């Protein structure tokens, strides 16, 4: 089976999954991942790297797509992802879930895209 066939099968399966189909432990882990990532963003806000990221954020153009989480300001989707993910990684917390560091890539992207 080719990679595109595998991707198509996974996409078909994923498009049919209902919330009720997801095991409770998976839902709980997903919630924990989001909460841990948001905690890392807020903790990173006060760090030295967080201060540098905040300086960059001051120069961003206001937008309407997504929120700079600790600050509450709205900017473009790309700018929100840059700042929020930068803050999430400022203290180099490892948010390993299922063998990978996925908080900024999954939780923050999903939140920002959902907000947009």
C-alpha cells in the first residue's frame, strides 16, 4: 500500500470518528495536554526568553485572527502561533505525550485555528 493510500484511509477513518467513539482516557490525556501547554505559555511569559518574545509581539500588527494567550491581544494567526509557541518553549518544558513533544504543535495550533 502506498503512502497516499495509507493517508487516504486514515483521513477517511478520522472524518468518521465521533466524540463518543474516543476512549475516555484519550479525552483525558488530550485535556491534560492542552492544560499543560497553556501552563507552559503562562510560565514562559515571565522568563527571560518570554520577555524577548513579548518585545517582538509589541511590533506585530493588530489583527483579528487569534489571541496572544497571556496578553489577550489579537493578531494574525501566524503571529499568534509564533508568540504563543515561543512562550510555550521558553522554559524548555518537555511535554511528551505518546513519545513526542506535541503541545505547541497540536494544542496551540488547534486553539488558534479554531479561534480564527
